[in-house]
C-alpha cells in the first residue's frame, strides 16, 4: 500500500473533531476520545499543527490524526480499549510492552490494553485509527473459543498492510474510510449494515492477525450437532431484520462460533453468514417487488438488509435471481 499524495484530501474531513496549534489543548482533546496521556513536542523546527477527525460507528470509532511535528506520546496502559494505528504517510516508533516496531504505510500497529505504551510520531505521520472497546473484542474471542479466556488477549504489535493475511483486513479498513468520504455516512443509520461491517472487522482481526490465542482458534474442534444448526437457522429467520452477528447466532445455538461454522459446513454446505445473506436477499427481493409507488430506493432496501456495498449486493442478487435489483423493480413497475 503506497503512501497517499500529500495533496489528497484527508480522511473523514467532513467529521472534524478539533484543530489546534497548541500541544496542551490537543492533548486534552485527544484524551477525551482515548485516554489520559503525556504529549511532548520533540523539537521546534516545525510548528505544532494537530488535526483530528472522528466518526463513531456502533461499537467502534474511526479517527484520523496528525500533529504536524515530531511528538512523543506516553499513554501508559490503555486499559479499556485496543487501538489500530494505520499510517497513511510518515511513520512512528511504537513500543508496546516488550515489542517495538517502526510503523509506516507498509506496517500498521495494534496496541493491546495491558501493555505499557510509548510512541514517537514523526512530523509527517498521518494515521487512520480504529478505536475498539476491549469488551467488544474479548466477547468475540469468548464466542469463538466457546469458553471464557483465561488470560488477557494480546496482539502482535506489527500489523502488515501490504502482505500476508492482514493485507486484506487493512484494505477493508481503508475502504471503509474512503466509502464514508465518497458517499457520506447516511448509511450508518442502518444498524444491520453497521453491525455486520464492524463484526466482520473485529472477527477478521481475531482470525487474520497473530495474538496469544491464535493457536487455540486454529485448533480443530468437534462440529455442532444438527439440532444446534437448526436452532441457529430458526434464530436467523426470526431476527432477519436486526443487526445480528455470527456471535449472536452461536449464542442462540448454544455452541461456539467455530463449532457453529463447522456444523453449517458439514450439514448445510454453507456458512452461517452465507445463510443469513441468502435469507436477506430473499427479503430484499420481496421489498424490491413492492418498491414501485413507495418512497424507498434500491439503495435503501440494500442498506436495510445489511448490504453496504451496492456493487456486491447487485452481484449477489443477480447470481441468486438471474437479474439485477433495478431489473426487478422495472419488471414490477410494468406489472
């Protein structure tokens, strides 16, 4: 992933949180969003010029932050949250517990809440940040394990942006910010869409990036029994218009996420989320057939049923029904 040109518009520019040329004022504003910390300007060669944009999603929050000069940031232990820091330009020296990396547009980082953290951001560091409540990740970890973790979840500090399994995850986070910049945030009012997107990001982080439970998650497990799969299917059908996640489905089925997924693969030749998507496509088709004469648009219907990417919605829809959503609406108008 190449660093963006300095002339490009900054991410989340429509959602400014603060602008400041004063280090102490900036420290106070940033502390309101993240946690108390020390902020020190390293040299006076470049003026202090912080810019912070922020948009709350559902459980998480997207941020864009830059300081315009070299700064030391000493938050200590984050305690209540994880923080993904994805440099778009510049870099930073990050130390978290016993780990240390020099982050860059090729290497993002994730800070774990129980590790002492110290950072030096370079003057040209422009970072996209994902704030993740500790509880949100730990809950999903417990769902995947099928039992309560016996020690804190701790990630490998370096998160590659341009290689390996995490490349696609970083691309997804960057695409989310770009989607908001290009299309606005009106679609965030559709709870199923936001919940599904966040769930994909958080579970993807657990599954694609290394941490101290990676071996446990990758170990083989017994598959769920057919009654568990049927219980899951019944739950999905009853909650199709809600922002349900694979964790919600697993809890309703009384099995772990991994056991649920293996049960669906064995007995249904699909996955829980693919099954949910198929049901939502069927509901979306019914809504589209009833669309003529109503105030909703095809986009509204897609977002209502959890499809944030309209191109993928159209592709899924055409593969399932042999026509595009617009063709369905056009045919309904002619009837």
